[in-house]
C-alpha cells in the first residue's frame, strides 16, 4: 500500500478548497462525455480522506445518466474539483480531479484508461 500524503487543491478562483490525505498511485482517464469535455484526471479516495476547507456550501451539482455520481463544480469559475458518489459496495468516495491539486506533478503518476462511455 502506498503511503498517504496530504494534498491541497481547489478551483481557479479559490472559493472551493479541499485537502485530501491519500496514497494516490494511479490516475483514471475516463472517456465518458463529461470527463472528455472537461479533461479531468481522477483519483478515487474514500470520503473520509477528504476535508472541504471552503466552498462546500457553494459547490454546484450536476448529474446525468443514471445519476449515481454528483459532478461538483465551482459556480463562479466553473472548475470541477471533485465528484462524489459510492463504490459498488456502497462505500462513499470522492473522485478528485488531480489537475486541481496544488503544484502537482502529473508525470509522477501512471494513468489508467476507463471506458465510462460504455456504462
């Protein structure tokens, strides 16, 4: 298991800020319609690993398809910092858009492709 690191991140305008404590190893590049259009690279972490530092009361929520995932974004600048949902076993999780982590080196992670388009 990878050692947990503490990351901070947020949206472009700074209204939405978060902290995540997780051992991020691999990122997910999903080809569903929303991920393709927004260019997200995702890391899935347990909900308990995420602390909203600011903006939890202002994030906008968008759902589509089967409405299993809450695609959350800042209503001011439009940046998608994370999504929220549940794993197949019911465990609450967050899908962190790793591109919104402060000073992240994306090249340090392996990227796995996920065929969300077929779901």
